[in-house]
């Protein structure tokens, strides 16, 4: 398994995330140009990161916006 370098990730909270202490998703838009959109739980910033394609990210956002 190869590793994806996240050292330059500029994490931002999704506008679909709860503004309270609930469900908070962050993503690194600045790395999307590499063909990957990193996604993480803001409550666990050192935890696992999902690496999604831009198309999968768009599907994820569309699904959660329902």
C-alpha cells in the first residue's frame, strides 16, 4: 500500500457539517488537483483519512445534502 502525502493539506470544514459539536467533516480542497480529495472527521484530526476521487466526493456531498 502506498502513502499519500497529506503534509500540505489545508483542511476546511464542509458547509454541510453541523456547526454544533456533532457531525463534522473536513476536506482538503487544495489537494483535489492531484485527483484525490482527502476527507476526515474533524473531531479526530489524527485519525483515518478517506481518499476520494473528485467524482466520489461529489457523490458523497450529494448524498449527504439530501
